[in-house]
C-alpha cells in the first residue's frame, strides 16, 4: 500500500514533517481534548472515573465523533466504547487501536484521551484510502487508571477476558461496590464476560500515548517506539501501633504508627533508588487524626515498578524486610496487602518494526526506543494478542497533572506515523499469504 508520507530521500537528516491531512486532524484532536477535559465530576479540575455520570457523557460524545468519522459504534458489557471500520468480509481479522478516557484526580487532558482520538482519525483516514485486509476497531477503554476502585485496567481486563470475580466486592471511597456501580450504570454484572474479544480474530493492538517521562524531549525527538511496559505491583499497607496521649506518653513507650509509616515510605525510596526501580508512596492517612494523640493507625499505598518481574519481586522482598525491621523496632505491626499485579509486557518485534517504519516516514531517521515505566491498557491486551506502542513527546515529562502537554505539531506527526504503521502491518500480512 502507498505510505501516508514518504521517508526522507536525502543524505542529510530531514526535519520531520506532517501531511496536510494530519495537520488538520491534529487541530481537531486538540480541540476535542479541550472539550473532554471539561467533563469532570470536580469543578475547576478534570476528574473522570469509571462508571460515573461523566464516564457516560464522554462515551456518548466520543461515540458521536466516531460515527461522524464513519465508524460503527457500541458500548460493551464492561462500559468500554468501541468503533469499527468493517472489512470487506465479515470473518476478516481485526486490528485494534485505542487507549483510555478515564482520568486520575486533577488530571491533564491528554493522558489516554489523545490516543483514543488519534485512533479515530487514523481509522477514518485509512478507510477513505482503500480496503485493508482486516477490520480496524477503535477501543476507548473505561478504567485504565483505577482511580475509583483502586484496581487498574478494569476495562481492558474485561476485553482481554481476564476479569476476576473477586473484583466485584471492591469499594470506592463512598462504600459503593463495583457490582453496585455496574448496576447503577445500566450494566449487568452477569454479562461482563461478553466484553471479551476472541483472540483468534485479533491481528494485534496499537496504542498511541504521550510519554509520561522526559526521554523524548531530552533526545530532541517527537516520537518514540516502546520496547516494553513496566512490571507493576501495588499494595495497601497498614501500620498498627497504639493511640495514646501525646503529652503523657514518653517516647520509649510510644508505638507511633505514623512515624513507622513515614520511615517505611523512606525505606521504599532508599531501596528503589539503590536497585534502580521505581517505588512510590502516593497516599497516607492517619487515625485517630487528633493533634494531641499519638497516631495508632496509619494506612499508605506502595506502587512498585520495574522492567522485569524477577527484579520487581526481589526489590519487594527487600522492602518487606525493611518494613518488618521498622515495625519490630517501633513496636508497630506493618502489614502489606497486594491490590494489583501486572507482569511486564514486551512489545511484538513485527509491530515495533511497523511503528519504526511509521516514525521513519515522518523524516525521523533514528527512532528512539524506550521502556515505559507507566502502565497502559496494552498490558491487558498483551495477554491475548501482540501489542506495540507509539509514544509522543511530553514537554518536561509531566503527567497526571494539569500541566501535562503535547503539541499539535507532534500529534500531527504521530497521526502520520500511526497510519503508516497500520499500512505496514497490512503489507506484511499480504506478503505472508
């Protein structure tokens, strides 16, 4: 098939350039990102969680944009939004494109969202350029972040057919269970299995996403090829001590849960820095929470990530050993409970080659390859099909924050790269038949 843009033909390094179609589509996408950022449960900031009224609103809005682009749409049994450009034959295989529409609290406007919108415009563009040997199916996943129920990748787990019934009892901050939230949203918990896609029909999954780090900016390049996605584990930790009078209790008789938790948080940082992993304590709460009471209970989270499962687990063993030592010394019980585990996912070489070809077609002669320390829906899809990811430059690498950014120019380059990547996959399939 004819590439959407041509590779550089001179010996001198070319300046990456986008096609006129991509420039126009990028302007639309940035405008759509602004529109979706206003759909929030919080005034003055973007917060949009799974199975909320805001989830329903953005699904309806994005479905309309999909339909205007010529895609046939539906919402699946887990609340994910789908749009498809059908192939010439009903039994044709399917190439998936997508990302997510949910957010963290006080989010930026591009994380996940820009990948969904790029997928829509790419599907529309390729549908207009001629038939492909597969259907193009765009998925707007509904719960990548895990903000509401503490369990990430719920939407993509349903699509991958790995839903765990133990999740039904998860509760949000208001005590609403996941099962009840499904019902309130108009979904039937008994039918969640219907969201699973048949692996034998899938060609693979491509996801465009902003880089949530500074590597591309430091390299001076707009686009990058992801090699693998971080191995991750998350824990809820309780430090149980003894609440006593702040004035009347000598230090040698204190079992201060907050100080044990604070020391444990510092141990996570110390060990992860030494072992070149990433560990974060992102939440902490204290009870009884009175100014004149030694804290008797502290709860905190640990998010641990590494490139390989074995290294991640080795580091966790060192962290738990440190927790035990801190607890014994302070007379506090420090008990972690695992709430999330995701294995490292390695991108498929053939799909990575397609992404490289797409980036090269924009004029970038040596595409940057990088490991993603952030988690993505591709982690779930990687359980059932080949995956690859295209990263877009994110100035200063800031994400999960209102200052998160990607330029319109870089979105345009990403659109051309994604279109060529899909065409390369189509050509490879034609050659192997």
